[in-house]
DNA sequence: TGTCATCCGTTATAGACAGCATGTC
DNA sequence: CTATAACGGATGACA
């Protein structure tokens, strides 16, 4: 099918042609045809074979027929990517909105949008507050629908789709998936046409490297001597031929050390004219400080590491340099596997076993396919090569058998877990979509779980969960009918796990207050992933326990969890004590990216705690606001009056404070020239800060 | 007695969604 | 195929 035949506005066809797309790939064409029938569609095709375009077609077709659509993705970074790509079609008058935790567009903005790109949790949150929202939606694209199989987040995706079908059976569902073992089951569940294909626009060769021979699945074999890093020569050959390499490892430390050693391999083969650009790029990273320096050291030689400990800025910088072809190698942890689109000619899976808390387990085949599937850069590479590194003959055989010559696992639902049912049963009752066992089961019977396992299998857990919710005041029960209590309603709207609220209650029932105790409490809840306290660290953490009166004692909680929460609270305290990211890394071995993530979670939970405290008439509720702002901005108490000024964060606020500008009013009285004389403030910044302060003070009256 | 090499036991291990109201250095 | 690499303390050789 040619782009010219595509049933979309001519402007859209022009945009596609301008990107070099003249003709659809066969599976794309098949999917487009299926979507045009108006039926639900499940598309299961390999990574990097143009799935997004299929989703975009669904969205565009909806728009041209006057319907609104939702594009559901699993990651915020993906949401931004899709948002940007869809925004290109703005010329046809289609309004695109982005709805994710951080960048929430106000609901009335969402109402005016034709397409909403959102994470599945966000869609869930919207339907909780306003179930009627769904009725105006014509098309729902569920990208990466295989994520249903994820134990922690899969149930949400499954419930979101089930709720949409329940509330709006007319909505067309388009499920996009990488290759999975049981696409038929998914299609059956959604009553959808199925498009399955293993077509790849750029041929992909898979192989296994044992340190001696690179054996490919088409029979070719090459002798590649191993170097100290095992894969050094593989990398060198590829880069010499003008390709780029993506290496996946299972530990951050490995990513950092391997990228350093690989750099020595590259050093000799990168031409002089590229080195200058690399030095510039390294200087850019260097300026970011901390980890940026580690990156810079490697960047000069054309290799970098990539993991979730990096700040978003560093991640994006590294990704862009790779995309521009400047960076030759990225050594990454699985962050990059499921994330944004970043192909390379050669993808090497350096270690396919990952520690799961018990032992080093082989990772599932679908993850391996997702990583290796990134091999082959459209427009640059004639082919892609995906290499699995095996330490010995045994593991080589394992790789061939389980990863190359075998099908990927079927996806399965984990909706019947107590955690998932607790959260989703409450949300259904809170949004008044269900009010008794019968109505709950009716909605749950539309889920993938019910389709594959049967709804009866969740009955017992559901009953337990309902008792839990009733016993603890989240719902009230009379004659088998459940009503949400104000507590249940707040819990659901705040998107909190009821168990988290059970932890909050310990504080509400206490007359005691301390910032540290609240941080510890928040870190104990199931909604926070705490930092891990090392064996050695625990000793030092006793200092905090001795100095602070916490809401829980060591005897009430599992020991590890207890100390992890103490460490998390200690890190957040250090952040609020205006320690720099470098200091925090030295003190606690916590990376900036991780810190930022926990800060955000803590802020959300403190907000939740603050907003529920009223229901319990907690005397100390008011103190949570200051704590939340301090966590958010990473400042001591005395800076709170300053960080309200636009353009002022923890650093500038401290500078202002040190020079006698202790609140917004004093800043407002200053002249921009005075402020500009302070260290680190340019005339431009000074002007905007003073203006911001004046506006702020003026608004207060 | 001080320094360095080696051995051996110990230790740590990937990722990332959500509320609300607006903007870091 | 039951991890494993890096780290840190202890020990011992040697000057």
C-alpha cells in the first residue's frame, strides 16, 4: 500500500513522504486495512518495524471522523516521544495533549484535545475522578500491550482497557505489541482482528559469541578473538566499518566500567575530525558535574554508559549524541531496552542473566528480543546484528535454544494478586462503577485475566480484599452493598495504595511529629521504592534511629525494610539539608537520577498524607506542607519564603539568603542591578527574579 | 617495623507509574 | 550451570 492511498488528509501524507515514507510495509498495510474496518485490532510485529505509524493511523482516522482518541504508553519518556511525533500533524488542526504525572495539562485542556497521549496510570487516574470522560473517546491505542504481563503495572493496563470497554463498548481498541507468544489470546479477549508478522524492514541476524567465534543464525561464522573486555574486537570491527554498537549489561557498575575500557579500544580508530566534536560533547557533560564528569571521561573516546542513575538531562544528552552518530558505543542497563527508540547496527547482550534477589536468573526471551530487536538503524544500516555473549558452551546452547530458536513467552495476567485487586476493587467502588460482589465480578469478567483464567479464580482474593477495605474504613458495607467512605474516595483519587494509607494512620493516631519520622513512614509504604541500605551502612543509620522518635519500631516491620526506609529518610533529609548531589552520592552511594525519582515519589506521598490528614483531624497536618515544599526543592526551612519566586531554586535561593534577601518581599524591593551583583546571577536572571518576586508580593496584596 | 602483594571472605546487584499547581542552574 | 565481580580486611613476604 502506498502512502498516497492512505485514508488520511493530504497534509499528513505530505509529512510522511517528507520523511521518506512512500510505501507501507506489508504488516503496516494489513493493520491499516484492519483498522479501517472499524473493528478492534491487535498488531503483533517486531520492535522497529513501524508499529507507531499504525497507532498514528488509528488516531488520524479517528480525528478525520470527528472522534477523539487516547494513546496509552507505559513510560513517560515514550509519552513525550509520541506526543512530539503526533504534534507534527498539528497542521491538520488536530490538537494533541500530553497527560503524565509531571506535565499534567489541566483537565479542561484535556477536554479540548483530539488526542491524549498518556501513561496507563494517568488514564486510570482520570477515569477514577471522571468515568464519564471515557464516553467521548472513539479510539484507544494501547502501545506495548504486552506489558499486561508485568506483575506490578500490568493489572493497571488491563483494568484501564477493561474499564474503557465497559464504559464505552463502541470505542475502537488498537493494541500494539512486540512479538508475544499468545497474540491470538489477546485478540480473542478484545474481540479483535489480529495482525501477526515477523517482517523487518532491515534484516536482522542473530548470533551467539562465545569469546572465540561469532556464530550467526544463518550459518555464517566468524572468528573474533576476545580481548580483555570480551567484546572489544566485535566493537572495533563494527565501528571501523562505520556502525554503532549498543551493549546491554545487567548492572550499572558494569555499564560504567565497560564503557571505560571500550573507550580505550575506540581511541585509536576514531578519526581526528570527529574527536574535536567528541571533546565538545564531553565538555557539555563535564559541565553537568558529578556523574557528568564520569561520562565526559568516556565520551571523549566515543563511548558512554546509560542507566537510571543519570539525570534526565544526561540521559537525553547521551542519547542525542548517539543518534547524531557522534557517540559510537553506549553500554546500557535495561533502561534503554524498553525505552525510547534508539537503534544501532550491532546490539550486544553482554549478560543475559540478572540477579533477582535470590540468584542470577536468565531474563525472559521477550526482553532479549526487545533488546536485540534494536539492531539495524533505518536509513543508515544495511542490516542489523544482535549478538548474545555466552561465557561457555553450556550458556551458548542455552541462548540458542531459549532466545534464538524459540518463541517468546505468552503473556499472562497478574490481576488476581491481592495488591492489584485491593487497588482496583477500591477504585471501582470509589468511582461508583461497582457496589457489590456481582457488579465487581461483572466488570472483572471483561478482563484478560477472566478471559484466560476465569473470573472465578479471583473470587476468594476479592472477598478478602473487600473485607480488608470494609474493616479498615475504606468502604462501608450494608447488606452486601459497598459504598466508598470519604477515606476510600480520597485514597482512590490520590492514587494511593490503601495499604499506604494504613501506614499514614499510624502517624494520624500519634500526637508526635517530626519531619524525619514522616519521611521514614512514607518510605515504609508500598508506594515508595526505598533505597537499599548496605550491610555496613546499617550501623551508621542507628544514629538516626537513636536521635529520632519514629512512628514504627524495629520490631514491627521486617528488618531490611525498616533500615531501607531509614536510609531513604536520611537521603531525603540530606537533600533538604541542601547537600549537593555529589555529596549525597559520596555519603550514601545514591545517584542523582535515583535521588530525583525518590524526591518526586516522596513529594507525592507527603501530599497524599497531607490531604488525608484532615479526615483524621490530625493536629500536625499543617506541618506537612512545609515538609513537602522542602523535599520538592531540597532546601532548609529558611529558604521556603524564597523558593516561591519563579526562577529560584535551591541554589539561587541560598545565594539570595546569604546576602540578606531572606524573603520575596526583600527581593522585590531590590533592583535587578543589585541582584545581578550576587555570585552566579547574570543580569537576565536577576531581572526575571526581581520581576517574579514583585509579581508574587503584589499578588499577595 | 613498614610497605606491598596476595589471598580470601564479604558484599551488592535493573527499572519507574501516580497528585497538584507551576517553572532549575 | 548451583552467580559473580569488586571491594576490603587479613596475612605474609620482604626490606
